[in-house]
């Protein structure tokens, strides 16, 4: 089951505050990284600018300056820039005439010529190049850390001087307290120092490689300071926002809105629980809110009036539909409902019919007033006899006029015979008191036929009554042994039909939309025949199938057939499938159904599962669970023959219905019945608030159809 989070006003406000905090955090983070990048960029530009100037000057100095001047220049670079260490490694040992002179004792003899430049053979040899340039070609034993001594001749005006020059081909300068050797050993760059290289070319060939280490501590310090500053300002901003939001929540939302909403919710809950005491709020919050609560009070008062009227109409309707006006006994409709219950739960017992045979003559002789008194006393006599013989599950019903019926659940044949003898004696005495010339009443009992129908039971009761009427006694009781063979034959026929798939399915009982008269659903109707080719009543068939535990199997076969029918045909309406309550309780059936619709997702949308209102009321939790599962599959559910005897109107919203078909007792002859109209409007309002399609059952009269349309019913069935 999927649970949805309820976003209350408080939660929404908290989420808004959290979103605003996230926005502020994003701004701070973005600005921090932007400034951090700017610091790094500014540092890199400064280093680049300073090193480029130095290296440009250094290129000329290496060829034209003395050792001391080059060393001084490098030291100046280390002292005045972010470079912590710099090292020069020669790729070609080039030097010029000026280099020789500046590193000798004859710097002033720049206008003299130079000849025979040589060095010690262990160091290497010297090659003269163009433009007073020379290249020292080192030997294997050459040590670049040591200076190279060059000997040469200076000549001018036939004067010849033997000169010596000491030239260095390696430089390394570092800041104080910085050891480049330790940095070299790590062979990795740290967060504070960065190693860089630059090549200087001469004569289109690599001349010198400069390796330098940049000290980034300035960047790190500025970044750390920036981070501390931003954290302080961020904390202050969050603190300030927190104070502002808490103030808004406490002052405005909690005090003005949440407390008022909670009061409103509590008032509505009390109203829905029929506690209609409405207390005006004394605290002045806001004129609009106070006015809303005054209007709420008026609405509640009107709701009380409407609800009281509805309850009165409901009671009148219930009495009109289910109760005999004279005796207060349940009528034939209740008798039929109780029989249905016995079919569903598989009850045992006896059903009886009793008729005041002498009522017509008695009324002619003594008048209707005394006849009514006679009927009332007769009802009291029967019910008192129930009490005297401790028949705890016995009920007397009045059909109409002189006809009555009885249901005695879970009683033996012996007990029924005892009751019949006692009642016959009591009726004889009552007839004498009222001066009835012949027997006042006859009655008969039959065992409850759990595989029968209401019509077949009424027919059997009529037969038993006729036997009693033609006998010397007041009564006749059919023995249970007379129906056992019939039960066995029915069960065998049902078993063979299900196991052999010996049935067909027709589609009918159409339901049409009131708005456009289009068919919105048809019902899948099993066509069943026994061995003698006689048609099986579906109620009898399902009862027997449930008794022999094949109802679930039968439901599966029906569903599979409907799925095949939908696949083979293209139509817009849905198909209604009636299910046994046993299927709803069967977890294996639900698993099978889920698997079936998992591979037929589009099919499930055209299927409506059906359950009668009475059946659903026998196990509400099972029905609600099934409705939930049905919606998971993508199918829908309809509750048929709805009666307020099964569910209160307010309970319907808890059942998660898609369709509700109202019992025909409430939808026939409604055009001139104010109570039924009130009832239907209430059901329609509930349907609209819970998105339930409301259907009227068995409506044929055009005036009733027009009344249903004006009340707001969505559809009707007129079969």
C-alpha cells in the first residue's frame, strides 16, 4: 500500500524556510568559490607577469653578464617574487666573447680580439661559432656544479695577452629556510608549493632549462581568511533568518492560522461525530478569520437542521420500506434480506408461512378497527410463543393483509413440531375469544433450502400451507430428510459444470449514462444448465459452489473468459464480473488475479468487479482490502443493490468505490416521493465528494428517469 505524506501548513512553512536557507547557502557558496577563484587567478597573473620579465632579462644576462651579476639577478627574483627556489640547467653550454671578458681580469678590453679559446681536456673542448659565440662540448667527467676555466689570447696592434676566464654553467638560488632538496625527494607537489619549468632557446635550440618552485602560501592564507569570514557571515545570516522565520511562524502562522485551523478541524470533527455544541472564539485574531468562524457557526447550525431533517426522512423511509405500519413487524423485504443472509452464511433452520384465513370474514363482521386489534394480538401471540419456548433466533414477518412468515434459525425438527403444537392450541383459544367460527389460521414449515431461491422457498411454503389447510391440524411441517437427496444432486451437477467448463457467458444487463444515453457497462452472465438441460438459477449455483469449495475456481474461469472476450472485441464500455465472497477472502486468488493483470494491464481497465451491498456488509474489512487490491490492478469496483440496511450513507466513502448501484426500492416511483428524493440527493452528494458514479437500479418509468436526472444520478439500469 502506498502512503502519501500529508503536507500540513506547518510542514509547508518548514519546507519553504528550508528552501530559502538552501537558496542563501547556494549564494554564499557561489560567492565564496568565485572569490576564491579570483584570488588564485590574481596570484597566477602576478607570478606570470613577474617571471616573464625576469626570464626575458635573464636570457640576455646569461650571455653578457658575469657570474656575480647573474647570481645577483636570481637572488633578486627569489627575494621579490613568490618564487622560493630557482635552478638553471644548461642544455647547451654556449658563451660569448662578452662572457669570457666579463668573467676575466680584462673586462675593459672589449675592443680586443680573441683567439685560441681552450679548456682542460678533462672538461671537454671548445668550438667557435659565428658572431663571437662559442660552444663548450663537455666530457663525460665534466661536473656542471664546478666552474670551467677557459684560456684564450687577446690581441690588438700586434700585442698579445694570455688571459683566463672562469665561467659557471649551473645556478641554484633559494629563499632562506627553504630546502629544495627535500622538495625534490618528495617528487610530489604539495598544497603550498608548485613546481614549474621554462625553457630558454638560443639559435633555435634549447639553451637553458629553468626550474622554479612557486610558494602558494599567500593564496592559502587569503583563502583561509576568506573561508573564515564567509562562515561567520553565513552563520550570522542563518541565525538572523532563523529568528525571522521563527517569529513569522509563532506570530503569524501558529497564532493566527494554525491555531485557528486546528480549532476549525476540531469543530468539524465534533460536528461529524454529531456533537453540535459550537463555541464562539472569544480571542480576537483577525477580522476576516473571526468572520470566517462566525460563518462556520451558521453553517454548522444549518447542517444540524439539514441532518435532523435527513435523519427524520431516513427513519421514515426505513419504516416505509422495511416495517409494517400496523404491527411494527419487519415486512417481506426484510424477510427476503434475512433469507439472503442465510444463503450467504449457510444457515440451517426452518422457514414458515402463516395466514389468518378468517381475517376477511372477521373484518366484514366486526369492522376494520377490531380487525386491526385482532391482527395485533395475533402477532403478539406468535412472538410470545417464541419467547415461551426459548426460540432465540425466531422472527415473525408480516407480508400484507393476513399473510405472515416466520424464520426459525438453527432449530431441530422436534423443536418446530413442539412450537407448532403449542401455537395451534393458542390460536384455537384466540379464535374462541374473538368468536371466530372456523379455524383462525393455518401455517406450515419447510426446512431452509440452502440451494434454493427466494421464489422456490415461497413456492414450497405455499405447498406446505395448502397441505396444512386441507388437514385436520392447524399446521404441517416438512421433514429435513425430504430435501437431502435434492441437495446431493445439486452439488453433483455444480461440480460437473465447473470441472468440465460446461457453461457459456452472455453479456447483458446494460447500464447507460443519463447524460448521453451511452452504454457504460454490461454484465457477464453465466448461462448454466444441469444434466436435464434445465436452467440453473445463478444464486443456487453459487451457493452450492461455495459449499463444495469450487466458487473460487468458477470465478477464475469467468474472469479468464471475460479477458479473452475483451481481447477479441473493441468496445468502450466496461464488463461487470460478479464475485463470490470466498474469492475476496482467498489470498491465492488475489495473487492469481495480480499475475493475470500484470500481463494484461490494458484489459484490467475495462473490468469492474461486483459485490452486492448485503454480501459486502457481512465482512467489510475483506471488501475494503479487495477494493484496494482491485485499484492496484487498474480495475474498478461496484457495490450493487445498496441499501441503508447494509451500510450507513457516511460509510460509503470508506469503501473506496468506483460505482454504486442503489437498490431498486429507492429508485422506483420516486417522481412523487419526497422522502426518496431526499435520500437520493444525499447519496449523490456523497458520490460527488468521493468521485463515485451513482447508478439507479431498474428504472423504467420516464418520470422516474427525469427525476433521477434532476437529482444528479450519473446512470441508470432499466433491465
